[in-house]
C-alpha cells in the first residue's frame, strides 16, 4: 500500500507541476495553488477510474448483458455526466463553494474550543494504521450514505431531484453520475461536513470517494451478475442494485389497506415513496433496517410515471439531454413538471 501511495503521489506531483500549475499561473490563480494540487489528485483518480470502466467493466457488459442496448443517445448523455464528475469539474466547484464554508465553520469551532472528533484515534496503534483507518472510514461513510439515500427516497422534494437518476431506462456502467446537480450538491455537502467532523485526511477522503465511485459504476453496469448467497451479503452487486432501480420495486413501497372507522369505506393499498436496497457499498444497513431484497430477478428499470400515464393520460418527461434534464429537475422541484 505504501508503494502504491508513493506512486500516486509522484504522478500527482508531476501532473500538477507539468499541467495544472502553468495553467493556473497563466490564469492568475497562483493564490490557490494548494487547491490546484488537490485537483490534480482528483483528476488522476478520475483518469484511473475511466481506464478501469472502459477496460474492465465494458467487456463484462458485452459478455453478460442484462438487456440489449437500444438507446445510445441517453448513454452518451450519461457519459457526459461521468466525465463532469470523474475528471473533477464538479469537485472543483465544491472547492470554491462548499469546502471554504466547511473550513470556516470548523475553524470557528476550533477557535471556540470545540475540537473535531478523530475517528482514527479511538485505538492508538490500531485504528491509526493506514489500511485499518481507511476501512473504518469506508464503513462510516457508507452508513451515512445509506441514510442520505433513504432521505432521497423518503422526502418528496428530494425525490423530485433524485428521480432523474432513476429515470434511466437503459442502465449501464455510465449511469452512476446521472444526477441532478442540486442533488449531488446536497449529498456532497453532507459528506464534506462528515469528513471534517471525524478528521479524515484529504488523501484518505480521495481514496474513499474513488473506491465508492468505482464500485457504483460496476453496480449500475448492464451486467447479469451476482456474488452468490454469501457474497451478496458482503458487498452490493449489480443484481442487488439493479433491483433498486426496478420499476415499482426499488423505489416504491406498497402500504397495506387500512380499515376505516364507523363503517366508512376502507382505504385500499397505496403506493408511496420508499423501496429496497439503498446500500451504496455494503448491504448490511439494508439487512439491519429490513430494506434488503435479495430476489434473483432482472426487471425493467425506470420510474413508474414514465410508463404509466396519469389521470390525464400523460407520461412524465425527464428530459433527453444534460441541460434539459437539469431544467426539468428544477421544474419538478417546484411542482411545475
């Protein structure tokens, strides 16, 4: 792990000095060179991820597809989302917005005598070993991510943004980053605050995000694959996560009929927000919270209102291109679409 870290540091330094630093000087950004160095790390991680996605997951999709590819235009839009996120464009926006606010907040707390909690200091000599602390942080962040994901499916206003992610009916290895930017901003703000609160080092935070993103790309892949009875309960598989995207299964819950008082007509079963398989890396939280579904099935993906007309015979339009999808998400948020 040490040699791998040294290699990464060396390449990051070269990328910064050879590409980003000259560019920043030419643009008059010499006052934020530290941010540029971090950006080089995110760029390098993104390039490595793209290489794995294309060289490893891509052939798997061609060998063991769940369904044939019928809409390449929507996949091209998903590729654009992936490039924006994996090459650091979205992360760069956070550097100049969310990160300074979080630094100011926790800086003020330290001045006031309130110190942040150091998770890797719980058991000196054990939890501060790099690979142990990395595993510990992965579990903590995955627990937080589980509840963020539950929130995206529980609160109507949040679902109006998050539903864009579920509106992809042609899931592939590029589908993970197909999100509304406001949805991503909210999720990443929570994770940045958690990272500051538990004392995650910048290098470890990059590693955690990289592992999570690469796993999510695999989970969204058009691959008919599962990890076996026990493996399915250790790590989220493409089959487990595809069920979360399945129409009428993964993001809906059927409430049972409720008997009415005084002889009035009973309220029949209702479909409400909810669903199954919210885990991002680990299915443990779904198992604990009874939201896990381990059925062996590969259903059509999407959102019910894309395929079932409303009372006026209309299907919901989630947009065809990047800007159209972003704009329609804003309209949905305010109840206009």
